[in-house]
């Protein structure tokens, strides 16, 4: 169907409309409000996780004005069992970037060669909501990986 005049987001918009109609059918206007609130909360969690897992790590620009390929040094990881169990090893973020076809439960860590967060991912997300504390913890770690 692509290339036949249909916008690529059409199915997303239709899916969202069907979800809201379903929420309305089940819970009326309150159901729609709750559905939207859950969606906003989920989106904020994704933004927060993305912020924490990529904070301060930059890809270098090559001579031909293109960024270097994404590598294991471009995302923060956490070896904490709690984070791994709770999030299906998503805190093993570098391996996800370097091996995107690998299933989340099989993601691996090679400590010492990749940026590591000092605390489990959920705790780091809470700390990220307090910018002065976040910068005090993370900026020295970012500086280590800039070299």
C-alpha cells in the first residue's frame, strides 16, 4: 500500500481513533480521559528512559560531514539485576544498538568497554527529575566518555 498516495501515519491515526472509540464505548468520556492519560504517561516514560540512556553521549562528526556509526559507547547501560529483570534487559542498551536483531532477553554487557550508570535504571530516572543532582552524578561520567 505504500507509495499509493496513502500517508504512512494513516494506520497510526486510525488505530488511535479506534482505541479512543473503544475507550468511549467501555467507559464513556471518563474512559477516553483515562486512555489519554495512560498514553501520555507511557510517552513520558519513554522520553525519560531515552534521556537517561543517552544523556551527554555524542557521536563524532567524520571528515565527510556524517556522524560516526552508532556504537556501544553511545548509550548508558546498567548491570543491575533488578533493572534487567524488570525491563527485559533493556538496560543493556549498547548491545541493543550494536545488535538490533538480538532479542531483549539475550542482550549482553561487556563491562569496562561501555558507559555504565551508577544505579539501576528506575532510580536513575527518578534522579533525572532532579537536574542539579542528575548533573552532579552524570556530568563527570560523561566527561570520561568524551575522551
